């Protein structure tokens, strides 16, 4: 005889609304199911939530879009967690790279199962099972083969070439999708206010560099900027990388114990607008005895009955 589990109003619903590719959720080819795992974010060096497909064949990042006071109606229930999670495939080399850089300080070749070790986040070793991992390590490391075993050592030169190719492919994708970039684009809206002829290749490179920088640490970001022969920005302008200006409601999900904590941040306050010449002149006028415009539209106060 089966019994129904009683739910109290304080029970936390563990259902999520997720957008993901079929390849990320397909469990027919392997015995294991897709799984959410805690891995080290290569940009922040903190734990974030990722997803490994069935058999650990494919790595995907998990991001969330969140609006205030938002819930989902799922069947006959209400899901209080109103976030929309979306899962997109990503290159596992981004997550392997920090471990290689750390081991590379010793200057010796090591087997990858000894390089990819993290006591706080032991699931990192599963990255080696991804289809693209072992086959692509030569892009960021030197390789030596002794017998049937391979050894690797981090290579800054190879990594810069690999990241540059990532940037160039991103530039091609931006152009193909007609994404507007450069100083003539208003942030948050991406509406062009300058002629297309004013956009040069450096604008696209800087924009693409900003996107790739979300997956690498600060040292690599600066090294890549130099490798692309782009000057470092000295003051905030409209040519900042998009990672500096993107909406804060679209960010990596922190890997809390319940895997449901959203990494949100408050929007920066906008600076006060400068007064026009007419507004400055009006401010100097003596307004004593004058009624404000709002007083003509406010409801009349009824006199109290005595």
C-alpha cells in the first residue's frame, strides 16, 4: 500500500524550469543520468553550478534569469523558485586550464589525473571524461608520451593561440549575427547610434575579448588583451568589454548546498543628470507664494464635520 507524502506550506519545492539542448539531457546512450555538479569557476575561483550530461560526455554551464516576485505554475502546483535556468554547452578546457596553470609552476610534466585534483570540489576529475577534454589538451599544454601514458605541462604560448582563435571565432559569429558593437552602441539596449562604417576590427576584438574573459582569470585576461594588441582601458567608457556592462540578472549560479542560490547583485545607482540652462535659471526664481503643478491635480481635502 502506497502512502502519499504530506506537504506543509513551508516545504521547499525542488522543481526547476530549465531550458537545455536535447543532447545535454539525453540519457539513452549511457546508464547514468545527467547531473548537476559543483565545479570551480575559472573566472572567480569559487564553486559554481554546472551540469554533466549522461556518462559525463558533455559539460554545460548553468545560468539563471531571475525577476523579482516571479513564480511558476507547474501542473497543479506553484513553484516558488521563479528563476529560469538555461543550460548551454561549454568547452571543458576552460575549467581544466586553472589546474594546469597551477601545476605548471613546478615546471614538470605530470599525468592529468594528478593535475586535476581538488579536495574542496572532487567532481573536477570527471572533466577528463568529457569527449573534448583529452583530445584537446594539446591546445593549452605540451604533451609527452611514455609507453602508453601521456604527461602534460602548461604552455602559455599555446594557450594564447587557443584563446585568440576563440576570440576570432566569436568575432565571426558577431558579424554573422549582425550584433552591433563599439562606441556607437548604447549599453543594455545595443542600439547603434553611429554609422556602420565607424566600427572597426578593434571594436569587434574588444567585444569578443570581453565575452571570453568571463571564462578566464584576470591574469589570462590581461595577457590575452596584450596578445591581441589591444590597449588596456584606463577609464570606463562605452568601449568597455560587455562583461562589465551586462545585466546582473544573467549570471552564473552559485553552487550552494541546495544548488538553488542565485548570485544576484544590486544595480549601480545612476549618477544625477546635469541641469539644463533653463532649469538653472528657473532654480534662481523666487517661488515663495507659488503653487506647485501637483497641487492642481491632487484631491481636495474634505473638511472634518464638527
